[in-house]
C-alpha cells in the first residue's frame, strides 16, 4: 500500500518515522508545498503506525483540510498522490491560523503592557489612574519577505473597567 504525505508549511520538513519491528528510524525530506510517497511497500499495520506517530503533531487526513481551524503542518492520503490544489489549500489554512495566532498574541501583549504601565505609574506615585492605552503595530518589510499577505498594521486599545484597575479586554480599531 502507498502512503503520501504533503508539507503544508513554508519550510522543508524532515519526515522521520519508525516502522513496527524495524530498529532504525527512516527519514525523507518533504520540500515546501511538496509531498512524498513513503518508501517501500507498506502494509496496514505499518501505515497505521506512521499515522499514529505523526497525528499527535498535527498531521491530518487530506479529507480534513477544509474543515479545521488548527495548525496542520502535514496531511496524508492513502493509495494516491495528493493534488496540488489540496496542498495549496493546506498551506492557506496554516497561513490563516498563523495570522490569527499573531493577532491574538499582539492583543494579549497590549493587555500585559497596559497592566505593567499602570503598575509602574502607581509605584512611582503619579496621581490618577491609567484608563486607556493604545498600542499600534506596523510591520516593516525589507524586501526579502516571501509572503503574499499585506504588511500588518494593527491598533489595539485597552480600556480599564471595574474597580480593581486591571485591564479587562481590548478592542481593535
């Protein structure tokens, strides 16, 4: 039986796996946006074992590419090669997930910064209370970027709410 694995990341991937009752680790390199057919004629037990080894790291069946919102660096299919369209969709999915992760990280950083600024002002004895902080992030590219996404320009406003003086959330503008 044949097992095909495709790479949905933007870097080469060294696919390492063990087969039952074989002592040595096997490895094959999958190029960016490429795929491999695992070497050798594999049986059902071996295919299931390889899938099990990589499922915990996010490998998914090709049939799930369009249905998830989590990072999936690899996808697999039994019996036939994975179409270029499916590989491109996996790469777009991963790019969208990473962009959302970055947005959430920037929002969380703005909330933490606001709390730190408020603490610093209170500790230094400055009268009054910090009510709102605006954090702006602008991505500057140096011409070597290999993404089709527009540069990030994002503004997050963190407002204090409640009596404890802690930031409660943020809003994007």
